[in-house]
C-alpha cells in the first residue's frame, strides 16, 4: 500500500481526532496534506504544529489571525469560503476524509469525487441530501466513495466478494441511545444534559442528539440505500444495545454475515483508508472466551418517530431528504440551545416536510435553495 496524502476535513472533531490517532500509528502509510476546522483554532493550531501539513483551513475567518500567530510551521493558512473545494481538487491530495458536520460537507464531497479522489465519508448528510446526485457522479467520474460510519463499514465488510443481487436484507443496528427504555411520557421531560450522555459512543453534540432521537438511524438508512444501491424496503433497523454487531447482511440462501467488535470508530476509519487492504490497529479486541449477551429488538416508531420520518422522506424522494436534514439540524441546534423540548425535534421536522414541495428538479442549486429556505422556516416553528 503506497503512501496516502490525506485532506482531513473537520480535523478537530471526534472523528477527525481519531483519524489522526490512526495516522500516528501508521506514519509510513499516511501523511497529512490538509487539516481544517470550523472555529476551534487552538486545537487546529496544535494539530498543524504536530503534523506540518501543506494547508490549514479555518472556516470561521474571525480566527484566522489567531491561528496564524499560533502556527509554528510553514503551513499555508486559508479561510476563503471556497478553500475546501480548492483543497479537495488538488493533485497532491489522494484521499479526502470528510468528517464535516451537516450539509456543509456536501459540496466538498461531490467536488472531491469529480476530481477522482477517494472519499472516506463520515459526513452522512452528503448522501442523505444528494445521494442521487452523488450516485450519478460516481457513474460519470473516477472517484471512489467509502463509508466511515461503523454501520456502513460493517455492511461493506459483509458484502465484499458477494453479488449485489444475492442480498436479501440489510439489518442496521442501533444502540437505542440513552432513552431506549423511556416511555413517551418520560421523553417529555428529557433534558439536554441527559440527551448528551450516550451509553456506548463518544461523539460530537449533534450526532449524539441524533442518536438519542434515533434520527441518525433514519439518516443511515438513506445512506445505505445510495451506498449499496438497495431499496429502503430491504433495510431493517433493530435495537442492539451492546453495539457489538454493527450490521448484518442476509442473503437469498438464508445465510447471514455480520461484522462485530467493541465500539471504536478507529476500526471503520482505518478500513476506509486502507481498503481493500487491512492494516494493524492498536484497539481493544473482543474476548470470545467470556460470556456475552447480544440482544435485539424492533424499533418503536411511536417513541422514535424520526426514523419513520426519514424512511418516508426517502420514499417521497426529490428534495424531501434535504428538507428532513435541514429541519433536523435546526431542531437539534434549537434543542441544544434550550429553545425547544426534546420531543419537539421530530415535530419541527414533520412540519417542515409538510410545508415544502419535494418534486422540485434535483440539482445542486435547488438543493442549496431548499436547504436555506427550510432552515429559515424551521427556525421559526413553535
């Protein structure tokens, strides 16, 4: 495996910092070309001083002077609006690992694929919002798309060497988050602090809230549809509190494959970066000499309506998934700011989906417009 030059978008977040842990373990396999952050210039400066990339990008331009003063390398510091697009197109970049949060990751994903890059995707919104567009780009250009999500990595590992027509069903597992046993009545009084305490994973605030509402599972179902070209009707979400089995694929002969392991995002990260090879990783292993309880239960759509909203949105097609995503991002932000209650998150999404028409022509410009309009509308829903 030759040395890969990485552009790491969102390097100071949970995924980004774990990518750098992988790079530290394999300095002869990966080198950092670019590091980017939204506004955490202090952490970005520390990363730049350690890895000496060619470029550092701080998206919040108000911190560019702070970053330049803190950087002690010859790294070029940028903060232009289109800097990320310029970076992912560069010939010197082999792989783009996109761990940006939200719709902001969409344009860099498509531009990297058009430029023929390998994209290791941890930004689920790219596929949720524009999966159909990305599928067409993959058919037209030479870019490669590999998932970083643990569930989709598990699916990929289970179907390698299999014919797509032999897949009968994909079972996508969910921990159930902190409220899997809560009643609908208990959910009315959920606090921000409670929702941010995930039982198994250490993630950023937005994705942690998505896990609590299980919107993340709905988004992942949409992702799986586009990644593996499989109908949503063949993708089944189940609650698996232990987070040991990350996904299961059942085939037409009745057999199933699953990928298992302790919850650790570095495993899907290194698989996406090294695919189709595997590299050694210093991470916990399962002890199969011990007793393990692995349990499964169906998803209760009444208590977790966000999952059904996502399934319905992809069934509607068009711009519905983009509306779903934009409304959810706004609702989560409003909940974190304590403007709305936890149970209001799906309400904001539902009202937004019913407000906007979904049969608009699916173009990048229209998606950007729908995203902007939906956000403005969702911010006002009471």
